[in-house]
């Protein structure tokens, strides 16, 4: 519910008054006009991890820019995507849009998705999915905007507020059972605060796996060849524990954490996991922590998202972080799943969002709650 509300009501409110067609900027002195034109038919590739919110969002931005859109749902979530697209289509037609302005593949397959992306009448592809799908979009012969795997690392510096950092990471990682591609996949902790971070994770409901348990889980979550086991995606801790054969995990555990020391194909905890599973690394210095985070990004998430928890006056650390790590979204003291889309990051903002959702969706059973403890830093930095 929260993702759908953000993708619809919040996005609509944000952009409803923004001019997106015809003359959008005029410089009388220089005699220059900036004109925005529609491109035509857009192909929208929708992932199984966000099958409804992605469809809603892409449909709205297509309509806002006077474009038609044809969706290629993921076969595992086709019914959900099609129903979301149908709802937006019917509302648009009722408001005066032409019928068929939003369409979809009724029985999607890989071959049909590729055929749609390569169709001569498609002028732009908005591709959200795994690396293979994004690569196919960029290889289609049409302009494409792709979003692939994340593998977001979060660094906890020695100067960080440990309680706030751990609270924020758990809020992000436990939301929607860790399916948000921007959510933290690994935590890199500076040695001097490592034990304090471990204790805070355990205090707030995370379970640190033993080396034997981490090895057991890793053999199941990442398949040979480095492929993510789709059976773990978006599953609860209880289900994951049963799948991995873990018997010591307490009921109510929010996240499972596996400690690791290397980055590469031989370490399952170094991969993107899209579930309430989190790798954790120990670094002797802040510089080493940045190197580890950069290696995680380069290994399986280049260009996506990274996070740093530090004292906001620590400008030198922030500068090193932003110059060294190859991501387009760089967040400071912010839960990644929420901060990556510009959503609420303070308790007061979350309360306002909760009240808004309650008024508009009073019949729903959805809830948006922060874990106990200090609220995240109000500052959201987007660097790079």
C-alpha cells in the first residue's frame, strides 16, 4: 500500500503543476525557447519485486508527458501489474484520455518482451529489472533508461550515531521484506565501533548468524554461477529460516545478518539479496571501509546507491565517500529504501505520511511504523 500511495498520490502532487510539454522555458534576452515534445509509444518493463507501484509510476509519467505506454509485466507478477495498469487506464479514460493510451502484454514471455522492445513503433524503453533485462533494453536499438541491480553498501563510520544508523538500516531493510532494489545489501563497519554496532543490531531485533549458519544460508540464497535464488526474494525471516534449516533464530527477528570478509563470486553475502538478509563487513579504518564499499558496488551494483553514516561535520569523510564510490545516489545518514526515492526520513514526516494514508485509505490494513529509538537524521544528501 505504501509503495502504491507514493507512486500515485505523492508523485501526482509533486508534478501536477510542472509544465512538461510545449514551451517549458523561455529566455527572452537570448531569444531561446526550450520545447518539450512527446516521444510517442513507450515500452515499460516492470519487475516482479515492485509489480504495481512501478506500473503506476511509469503510467503517470507517460501520461504527464503526453505519451502512450505499453507494459511488459514480469511473468511471475503479471496479474498484479495488469490490474494496476487497468486501474490507471480506466481512470485516465474517464478523465478524457483516449482508450488504449495505456496497454500491456496479456500473457508476457521473454520472447514477447524482447519483441516489444524491438518494435519499430516503440520510441523509448523504461526498463526496471535484472541485469539481463536491462542489457536487452539497451541492445534493442531504441533509446532506453534502465535500472538494474543495486547491491547497496552502507558504511558506518566511527563518528556515526550508532543507534540512529542501526535503526535506520533496519527500518529500510525490513520494509517490504527487503525487496526494494535500493535497500542495503551489506553493512561495512569501522573496527572501532564494530562490537557496538553488532550489539545494537541484536538489541533491535536482528540475528547475527554463526559462521556455520552463514555458510549454510549462503549456499541456498545464491545459486551456482552467482544467480540469486528467486525463492528467497521478498520472503519473511521466518520463511527464510525454514528454507535455510536454521533452528536458533528467535521468532520476531527482523533481519538475518551474515558476517563476511571478502568481496567476489565465492562470497554469497557479497551479492544483492532482495530479502531481509544483510552482509556485514569489518574494516580497520574508514579508508578501508570505503574501499570495501566501492568493491561491493563494482562487483554487483555499479551506478546504483550507497549510504554513509557519519557525523555531518565530517566533511573529509563525506568527500572521500562521494569521490570514491561509483553510484549516482549517495545518501548520508538516511535509510536507503526510503531515502533513494526522496520519501520521509524523519519521524514527524512519517507521521504526516501516516495521517495522509489513513485519511485516504482508511479501509486498508496497511501500517507505516518506525522502529523504537532515535529518529533518522533529518538531512538527506544527494551527492554526485
